[in-house]
């Protein structure tokens, strides 16, 4: 730092990251550093978004840095909110990142004898390049595993009441059209952005998602397990009776059970469902005996989870898979039947995720295969 010089920077510094820290370090090399921080109101007026961190939090973070002499949040809500401070203090340098370089800023500095410095984005050695925009785009929407499914459809639960068993899991990088509720996750992203709103009650949130995904006049009703399964934490049993919405929800949230599920459940991809493939192909067999079989398989699956018995869960997952295939022949496409049969020789239980056809296999094993994708159950906040 040049102790005989002064420097000024301005920004919002929301979602503070290593790129911000590096920029401020470099700016401080020009002189004693003052940072002008955009207020919450300024962000709403000029960027049409509310910051993740409040202005007080952002000021506290910036002020705590050793390279910063002073952090200020002005009342000015214009795009040049630092103008009055620059005119008053007359710093030797005004420092900006290249993506913040604007003619109006350069002109203001030239008019008041302040040297205008533009820095390239250069991360600290060994660290990745970061930007708040890129961080905001990171997918934080969870996934769900249907350990026993289909029973959220009235074609089944109007004949015999029953349940689905759903395990919500933390976000993974997974293929679309693979039984992992990608269409519902896209609707969530359209409404809420790249993460679920943190303060809304889970069932209320699920109802909003379900309503958006199934507007009036929809020919096919997307099951409630996608909306509920993504937002209700813990492992859950949703009980249905002649309705698309469950009349009763049972949840298990104890850490020992969720840690056990994380240890024995994994995912293996077959391949995404090709365009035009129809799981409901007109060859469904909805006879009461086959519906009853799936209902019993779901109940047994729930009991095996309560028992924390891996072999029992594996047997139940196999039974769920076969019960779903007996009802819906399109649930397993001929192209992947060999993959499923081979997987059953290596692990305790296998079923296809979601509506099936293709996609991910949910596998149960004492020791999941090395090539499998490990999962993390979503925990309720304590």
C-alpha cells in the first residue's frame, strides 16, 4: 500500500467471495482504501433484485478486511452513488473491475482529477475465478428419490388407498429426463430461481409448485410426490386416498436413520429417456390385485426403513420395482432390462427412479459400487 495515496472503489459486494477479496487487495495497493457499498434500496432500484446479504452485513464484511480503511453505505441510490464521496474526498485513484468500466464513471473521475484504474479479473494464484453472477446461477434445487412411487396417481389410490415413500436428497449434477423430477425442478427455477425459498412452510411451497406444474385443463396431472418430495425434508411416507394430494404425511428425521440411508442407497445411470418414449403406453394393467401388491410393497419399504435393515430394504426395493412393472409395462424399456438384471446380481435391490422407462437406477447395497453416485439425505433444521 502507498500510504501517501488514497483509493476509492464502489460496488455491492453481495455473496462475498474470493474474487471480491482479491479485487480489494489489489485496489489497496494504490493507496489507503475507502469502499462505497451500494445500499439495499439502490440494488432494488438499479439492479431489480434484493441482495442476499443486507447492507449492514456487507458493510461489516468489507470493514473487517485488513486491506480496507473504511466502508461506507451512502444514501444516494443513483448508479453513481459514490459521486458525492469522490468529490468530497478527491482520492488519488478510483479503481474498478473491467466489467464495471463505464464511460460515466470515467468522465466523472476525469472532471475531478481522479486517476481512473481498470483492473482485469485475476484470481489469487491457485484459486478459481469467481463472480457473484456465476454463484447465483449454481443449482441449489434438491432432488428426490421415490423408493416406492406411482401411488400419487388417482388411477391407483381411487381403487385402493396407499402410499409413496420418498427420500429428498441434496443437489447432484444429474441428467434430465432420467426419473429425477427434472421437469418439476425447471418449474421451481422459473418461479424461484436456482434455490427453494428458505422461509416458506414446506407444504405451502409444495402446493404452489404443484399448482404451477398442473394448471387448469392439464390432460395429465404430474404427481404431488415431485413437489412434496423436493421440499419436505427427512424420509417421508405420503398417504393417498382418491386424491392427487396426500391426506396424511409421516416423516422420519432422526440422524441415525438418514445416515444409514446415505450409506446404503446410491444411483447409477442407464441413459436418459429418449424423446417420444411413453411410459403410459396403453398397456397398463390396473387390476386391484396388482395395485394391492404395490400398496403392500410401499408399506414394507417404510417398515424396513424404520427397522434400518439394509437387506430388508433391498428386498422391498426389488418388490416395488416388479410391482410397478406389473402395473405399467412401459416402466422398464426393453433396451435397459439387461442392465437392471446385471445390477441385481451385484447389489441387494434395484428400481428405476421416477416414472421409469430409462434413467437412473436406485440401488441398495451394504457397500455401494465404486461407480455409483452417492447421495446425501436432506435434513430438517434443528
